[in-house]
């Protein structure tokens, strides 16, 4: 009750109606108020989704770089396996998948000619799943960016319609009478743009960042494939010693 009283006092500071944003909100029709509240929630949701995706991308890129350098320093899949057993990072899953395929294909009497193709299939699925997981939330930003202006426009149309009804009921066209209602209606459109513009910018930024992340995933998969190919081309005695060391 105290907050409502303070808002009412602030809204009426410039007169009975008050053309401040808070005053226009308090004086608006219930439908227009609902539209404004919805747009505020959508704007907060867009900012939260953007910040969460930025954090997830930063963590994901750091994990990819760490896994890439670890595999590059190891030089072979058997030597990279101990570190790859820990965690669920994309590079670790790629190493485990390639090493498992290499081990299955090294069974006596089992042809290894297609091991690279089979391992590549595993790596492609891991790469696609990781990229798809990182895109979570981007669709929400796109939806907010595309629909928020129309939601605000609905509030504006509804508010202007009510203003014209008030004009007809009062029988006057005095601008001082109709201007507050029109201003309230236009505030809904402004709030729609405030929600939509950042959401669109955030979506475009995340789309570029996700493209960079997918490129890093492709580099990691290519390194796993190169390491697997190197292990396959090693002399049998040297390969056996690597697996024994593991």
C-alpha cells in the first residue's frame, strides 16, 4: 500500500494525471498495463538469457582450448585417455569415442580400413550435439526481438481506441484531454522497442559467437582425427607400447 501511495504521489506531481512514465503506467487501461508488464518481463528475460549464454560460451571456449592443447601435447590417443576420462567436455568425449573405436577395430581378425570413417561419424555427432547445446536460448532472443514490437503495438492500438471512445463520450476534442491517453498508448510501443532492440542485438552477437564456437569444435574434431590417423600409421610394436603405457 505504501509503494502504491508513493507511486500515486509521484505520478500526480505534475498535475492530476502526470505524464511521467510511472504516471502514464498508473493511469493506463488494465489491458495496456498488462502489455507493459509483459514487455518488462520479456526485456528482463532477454537480458538474463544473453548473460547466461555469454557465460556458457566463455566456459565452453575455455574448455575447448584446454582440451585441444592437452591432446596436442599428448600426441596420441592412448596417452590422452587418462585426462579425457575426467569430465564431460566435448574434446574429452571425442577422445574417448575415437579411442574406443580404435580399440574395437584392433581386435584380432577385425579389418581396420574403415576405422577413420567410423570414428569420424562419432566425432560429427558429438560436434553437432555440443553446438546445438550451446545455441540454447538463442531462439528465445529471436522470438522476443520479432514479437515485442507487435505486442507493444497491440497495447498502443488498444490505448488509442480507448482514447477515441473517451473523446466520443466527453464530446470534446481538446488536446489537453486526449493527449494523456494517447501518450499512455504510445508508451507501450516504446517499451516494445526497448525489449526488441536489445534482444535482436543479443541474438546477432550470440550467433557470431556460436559460429566461432562451432569453428573451435571443428578444429578439435580435426585434431582428434589427425591423432587417430597417426596412431593407425604407427608401427605395431610402437602402438602396442603406447596402449601398454596407458
